[in-house]
């Protein structure tokens, strides 16, 4: 448009657009726009896709189910990627590792 760039104005316009787009989203947190999520004609458009598995969440849920009952109050849990430790021992890049022995047990615990 031939106008001089104004960093403050760009920032404010970006913030306004972000707020506007968030107001268009369904308040339930599903991630879809209200216009689509509440449209009675869209009832059959939405289906659940359960093909993606988060193995970090699966490890946490397995821990909660098995060992979580015995955790002391206030215990802070952290999910640790064991590939890094294995790669350090083998002196390999993290993407070229051998699975740790307990990974099979974890897989079995997850079903």
C-alpha cells in the first residue's frame, strides 16, 4: 500500500486479530468455530479420530493407574525421554538408539 511500517500499530493490529479469532471459537474448548460447532446441520460432519496415540500421555496414564496410588503427596512427576540417556551411553545421535529393556514392559502395561 506504500505506507510506512509502524511496529506499534502492527503489534496492536495483530493482538486485535488474535482476540477477535479467539472470540469466534466455541467456548467449550473444542477448537472449532461456534458457527460450525453449533450449526444443527453439521451434526454428522464431526467424527472422533482416535488413530493418534500420545505415548507421553500413555506413559503418564499407565503410571497413574499402576504406581500413582503409592506416590507421596506433592510428588512432581516428569516424563523423561530415555532415548537421550541411551544415546549418550552408546555415543550415538538421539535418533539412532536401541530401545531400553524396560520399554517392552511399558508397552505391555499400555495394552
